[in-house]
C-alpha cells in the first residue's frame, strides 16, 4: 500500500511546538480533548442519522472506548462516531483554518511563561495528544463510506496518509507514549481522568473492566465497562451538580482551557419547553475581536438531547457572542434547518429568554461581585456596548452595565457606572457629561474639559473606538440627558448658583471687552470656522475648537479624512 507524505501547514508546526513545550504541566488534558472530539463525532453522527438512519446500521450504541497496552506502550481511544474521510483527515489534522492564527502565533515568544494561558485560549484540541505521545496514528472510516485511512505523525513537520482496514465506521487514535509517560498505562489513572474531566459526556466512556483482587495495572480483561455517568449534564437537577462538574463541562463545550467566570442553568416550562446552560468565559478566545461579528461558535443547540448544530447566531444577539453553552429544546422539530431557525417564532422566543437570562447573570455579577465584573468588562465590555445600539428593548438594562473612566479616575482602568455617576452629580447638574476621543490621553488632556473641571463636574471619558458610535444612542439615563462636552453650548450657569451672579456679570463685561479681538480672529479665519465666541469653557488654554450640536466628532472627521472621504 502506498504511503503519502504531507507537510504540515506552517501554523500547525508552530502550534505543535508550543503545545508540547508549554503545556507539559497540564499534560493530563490530552485525554479530555480526545474524548471531547470523540463525543463531538458521536453527536454529529446522531444528527446525520436523523435524515439517514442507515448510517447507524446495526451499530447504534454510540460509545467511546479507551484501552492501553503496557507492552506496546500505547493508549488507544476509539469511537464509532461520524469518522473522517481521507481529505478530512488531511484537512482537520493538518491545517488550522481559524483567521488570525498567524498573527496570534507571531505574538507569542519562545520562553514566555504566559504561553500556557495563551495557547489555552487558542484551544489546543487534537494536537494535545503530542504532549504525551511522540507518535500518533489516527485510523478513520467515514460513516457511509467503505474506505478507511490512517493518518500518522511524529510531530516533526509532516504526516503520512495511507489506506487502512477498519471493519466499521468511526475513529481510532493510537498514542505511542513518550519515554517516561508510563503512568497512563494504568486503568486506575485513566479512570480517574475520565471522572475528573469527562464524567458528563453524553455517551458511555468504557475502559477495561477491573478484575477482582487486582490493583488496576498489569493484566486487564478484554471486557469493557462504562465508567462515566453518561448523562448530559444539563438534564440533571442544579442541586446535584457540583461547581467542578459545571467547569469540566464548560471546557468540553467551549474548547476553552481555563475556568468560566459564571454560569446560569435553567429549565423553562410553558408554551416553550427548554433547558439552557449558559457560561460567560473568564477570558476572550484569541481571535474573539478579530473574528468579526459573524463568525460565531459556542452555543450548541440540542433538540430532545440530540445535538443539532452550533446555533449562536440564531439563538443569541451579536452583542452576547461571548456566551457559551447549551440550549436543549423539547419542542423544535428534529429536522430543523438553519433557514428554519432563522425564521422560527419559537426560536425568536427562546432567543428572547436567553438574552434576558444572560443579562440577569451579568447584573447579578455586577451587583454581588464588582471586582469580578470588572474582569468581565475588561474582556467583553467592548462587545456589550454594541447592545445599547443594537437592542433597544434591552438598552435600559444594558446601560446599567456600562463602565467608563471619568475625570475623577486616576487611570483608564478606574471605572464608574452610570448609576454611580448620577449619584455623585453636583447639585444643580442636570445632565450626564461625556467626552469621546480616540485614546485615553487625548480624552484626559482635552481642553474641552477645563470649564467642567474647574467647576468640579465629573465627565465620562469615552476613549474607545466603539464609543463614538455607541454614544450616539445614549439619550437619557435615570431621567438625565447625556451631553457631549465637545458639542454646542455648555450651559453651566445653573451650576454657579446665585452667589455667582457677579461672576456672570464679569464674564459679560469680559466678552464685551474682547469683541474687537473676536472680530479680528473672525476676519483671519474667514470661511474656515462657523463662529468665533468668547467662552467660559476654558480656564487654562487660550482657545479650543468646538463643534456644532450636530457636527461629527473631531476624531471621526480626522478618521474620515485619513480614509480619503
Ligand atoms: P475542535 O474540536 O475544536 O474542532 P480539534 O483540534 O480538537 O478542534 O479537532 C480538529 C477537528 O478534527 C475536529 O473539528 C474534527 O473535525 C476532527 N476530529 C478530531 N477528532 C475526531 C474524531 N474522533 N472523529 C471525527 N472527527 C474528528
Ligand atoms: Mg476538540
């Protein structure tokens, strides 16, 4: 039989190198990743079998079998799921298609200790097999095909493909353990890893049965027994599920390496019956911001416990695209298509309920654990801001979740909520003042702030890229209007109180005295400005540019000019 040799894509080589060198202290995770893939493969088969029952044939008990051979020093993970064709083997195990991968890898340095964390956010998946194995062979037969192929590699830059024999559909992965990794040639060890990481995979995970009177290693019987609970986690009662179980399940659904920040697990009964288990990650995946608004994974739709598809786009609004988890509906038809999901009123209702749940969860976190909420905001605040504009029906609640630095902050990370801002408004202050700018320093040093600073009025400093656009949708909060300090007249007189009547008179006098100067400046600037005015806006600077109430922000004008508009 001929053996073809293929080179890995350059990115795969780098990922392999990183995984092997950064994740050694977490090496146990290889089993979780391979079992997770086997479970996904069984899910996919069960889904395809809805339309093509013959794919299941007489092999309808989907399961994941783990064996080891102490003499050959191998651990084997086999499933009877969907399998892979020759081309799928080459593509799925030889390339990385995710956008932004190259850039991500360039930013990692050789000896950086944080690489383990970063590569975790990347999602290591199949390649984690090479942490413990120096040679991996994958033999697979796609459901519905009678061809089998073996993919094999020693992580040295290339892999081989060769025709193979496999009597039935599915995938078998053989790990040839590295020197010193013999601890995995042990039934007890493998069992404990299954319990720890894969207890609630919805398929039986089977290991060689322990013979009475034996300690696990040595001679195991050929008979297999199921070692995990094998029930979908979300179908169990909340009170029976431990935090560790929720966390382990999160890693399976999200591909994330770290723990989730928070989660919410609910059963809804009424005219729609469904269960949801939603997680908020602690860290954004590496390609989260670069991935764009359309590329979304992470919310799995099940119907009556059968995995249907990744349906984040249909089940959650774009500004909640960081949410991961599972929705399991009792009522949707098993044969739903993506198109049907898009137009279904049932789905629309579920989406509404999930949106509410997710916002509830964030509100609770913000209220009860402000420091952890700040961590969330740092990772995903920029995305949540989109909701203020995109989802008018939730805008009121979302506004309470916004956080900004202000003129009272020592740095860009010291943030204030709108409720807090309103609470500490000056007597007589009737608006929420904000400034938008393209960067923290530009915002902080803006001459537009001088008059407000002089009066001790706090101004929100919106210095992120999305803020200018979002601010256009901020109209009122707690009955107070928003006012952009760079636009139109700032009516600050009300704030000065009766005692300041003298100041006002003085200012009017000063304005009169300045009239000849104003006329001169007007003549010099001519058409380039609309108006020249004496202002109470400044205390230190001699002059500043002010926009008309409806003009575009200065940095937006600059951006458009740079883009040739
Ligand atoms: P992910 O699971 O996040 O997609 P992995 O690196 O874990 O990434 O796996 C890469 C791909 O290889 C999977 O998406 C799947 O298409 C394929 N694959 C891996 N293991 C199996 C398996 N046991 N059966 C079928 N396909 C598999
Ligand atoms: Mg995987």
